[in-house]
C-alpha cells in the first residue's frame, strides 16, 4: 500500500493531530513540506488540496482531504481493528460520546488554547506585541473548560468514557506547546487533568510526533 501524504510541517498543531493518528494505527505516511515563507500554502497547487490555503491537507490515492479532525477520523476508520478503535465505531453510544468530546476539544478547548498560543508565540514572531488582555481572557476561558474536564475525569478515566479515543489524543498538540509557556502552572490546579495528560504524553505515538514537532519548529 502506497504511503499516504500529509501536507504541512509537523510544527503545526493541526498537522500533528493527523500524524498522531497515523502513528497510533501504524500506517505509513510521508510528510510533504509546504513552504509558508514562499506562500506556497496560498498557491494554486496547495489550494487545490485545501481551498482555505491552510495545512494540513492529506492525500490517499485519489482521495484528497483537508480539516485535521476529518482527516484523523478517516485514518482511524480506515485502519480500525478490534484492538485499535479510537472512534468506537460500531457502538452508537460510545461513538456519540467521542463526538461530544471532540466538539468540546475543537470549540471550547482549542479556541482558548489557540488564542493564547497566537498571542504568546505567533504575534511576537510577526513583530507585534502580545495582547496580554486576550491572553488573560482566554486563560480564564481555559480554566472553565478545565473545571469541566476535572469533573469528567474524576468519573471516567478518559473524556468519552473509560476508553482512550481521538477525543483525548486530539488535545495533545496545543497542550504540548502550552506546557512550554509561562502559563503552564494553570494546569496544576487540576490533578485529574494532569494525570490524564501524563498518560497521554507517555504514549509512544505521542512521543514520536513530539520529536517531529521539535525538529520542524523554527
Ligand atoms: C485549521 C487549519 C489551520 O488553522 C484544521 O485543519 O483543523 N480547522 C483547520 N491551519 C493553520 C496552521 S495551524 O495548525 C494554517 O495553515 N494557517 C495558515 C493560514 O491560515 O493562512
């Protein structure tokens, strides 16, 4: 089977979401760099793969996809086995809970995390001053999300239930960068969240992708 292609650097959190799924299922893949400095992401070749001019894009034979969570679901469906079923496909209740917590990750957690990341890392790199008010407001939003996670993880080992799923894995990229920021101590108030993250970050697939992130981060 030919290796699938993931377009975009492993420094990008949305790219790593896809990579960790490929690693978890043991699929072969090739990372195809997209040169942001040369604005290749806004060129016709890349726009044909992702009409929003963003990474990741993904190719498996004739199938071309974008949106990291949709790509991740495709990878996990394609390679689903009885042992590795990270979407809980085949069980309507469990898969619905995976969907719920995937939405929470995308709409509540990631929006707050990304705003902090953007102000702390991206704005200064673009020569702008980080907006401390935006950072503060989003740390407060994040705390509210973490309150919900702490309560959930007190009842269940993972977010969707007592089974690991994409809903958990999907959190690792933004969290990895957050842990390297001065705000990381925010997590200390959430012991169950910390234990959950410790377990996630100990997974071989997560460790492998973190090593790729470090290599690609400029
Ligand atoms: C977001 C992609 C995205 O923002 C997804 O794939 O999940 N919802 C989409 N990609 C960023 C890199 S951050 O990982 C990107 O390509 N930005 C460049 C741009 O917007 O021009």
